C-alpha cells in the first residue's frame, strides 16, 4: 500500500513538472504582451484625469435575473423647454436623482451636493445630471429654470425634467427602484429617496462594491463632504461618487 502511495506522489509531481514546463511560459508570455482580458484579470486599470491609475473593476454593474440593469427609456421636457431623452445621455456618465422644487427637507441638500459634483467636473463635456421632478404640476419648465439659476446649475448636460406624473413615478419606482410616493402626512406632502444612481456611458447602472463584496447600488445624496457624516453616524458618499464618476469617464 505504501509503495502505491509513493507511486501516486511521483505521478502527481511529474504532472506538475510537465504543466510548469509547457504552460507557465505561455502565461508569462501572454501577460508580457498584454493579452490577458478584463474578464480574466480583475486588476485592469485605467488612467484618471490627475495622471494616477485606478482600478475600474470595483465599479460593478447592477445585475438582476442575470441581466445588467439598463436605464429605461424616457422622454421629458427640461428647464429650457427642450425635449430630452435617455438617448441624449449616451456617451456620457451621469447621476440620476428624483426631487421637487418646493421640497423643504432633503432636496436642497441633495442639489447642493450635486452642484459640488458639477463644479468638480466643470471641464468635462461627458458628465451630466438627470433630475426628475416628482411634482410636475407645480414644476413647469419656467419653475425649473428659476430653480437651476438659484442653485447655480450651469452644466449644459444637467437637465431638470418634468412631464406626466404617472410616467415619472413609474420611472422612479420601477425603472430605478428609487422610492417615490405622495404622502400628505410627511413634510412637503411627498416622500422620495435621497439616493443618487450612477449611470455609465452605455446607459447601465453602476456602483462600487460595499464592504461585503456586493454592489452598493446607490450613493447617499444627503450628507455633504463638509459634514462628513450625519447625526446618526452615516458617512457622506459624495467623495466616492466623484471617484467613481472619474473611473467611468476614463473607461
């Protein structure tokens, strides 16, 4: 029995030796010639605007039922009275939010933070924002234009959009899974998510991985970089949003 075991060890050692002689040089050669694909190596890097390199593999796709989640088709009127659709954002990296101009609570904070993001990418023609009002009856193009001027919204790719209420709510709740509802009992009469969705150049929802190795999906839009964290200890995510936008711009 001991003899057979020794023969087995010798056989295994011989196989390993053959593998090393035949395949290792090929793998080394492929790496040397940059033939390893992104699927084979998760350490693929891209160059960001400041000249440093950053791993883009942590900006994951949102996958539902085995398919990458893409932005649903939409078409609304913006603050300039222009018709804007999801196709106008193709080739751009953009942030999605749902808000309303008379919101007395989280919307001012969200749009303050988005203006900081806008200013950070002021030299990029391929960065944008898609803001959808959840009170379209009130938020006409004229009202949205005044709101944009009040908050310092200057990016030509930042569209504040209004349209059919049911279509907007369907887009929020089903298209992006960003909760939106009318509720007379809450301050302002409407309830909605304070999160941002990040969309890549091809229209896919993307995000980095959380501490558990799963996509975080959305970015907290309420807490500012200046605050650092809110009263409950929830940290700001505007900094990482900027980092991830940079990575997607360089993909």
